[in-house]
C-alpha cells in the first residue's frame, strides 16, 4: 500500500470538548410554590410536568420543582390539568337535499 493511501486509513483520536448547557434556574431564583412565573416554565401546555431532558435541570432542582408544582396545585395556584382545546372553525357549506334521493 502506498504511503499516501495509509494516511486516510488512520483514525483520528480527537477529544471533543464537553460543555454542559447552563441551567434555566439562576442562583438567585427561589423554587417556591408561590413563584408561579418560575414554575410555569416547567409545565407543558396540558399542565404536565416536563422531564429533566426537556428542562435541562439537575436532579435536585427537578425534585424541588416537582414538589413546588404539586404544592401549587394543592393551593389552587396552578390547575391539575388544562383541558382547553382550541377548535378551528371552518366555513359552513350549504347542504344540498337534491343529491339524496330514495329509490322506490
């Protein structure tokens, strides 16, 4: 094998730099059931608690957020479920009665 071809066969062992994304909770933020502006960022449209993968929280922060959401639901600051469905209205079409005929 030529020397020029051997260069392509070698594997490159480069280390990728791993940088953890920053947490959405700032150090000054208090995780409290009354802090609805903070808690509402971690709830889906349907009222479900978002997972750690989605929210990028640490395990400890996720536990505190989950407890705060549950306490806020008990205190009636947050709904347990959000069943609001937005229905799209379509234009009504006139029904034609002449198409349906009964054969006797």
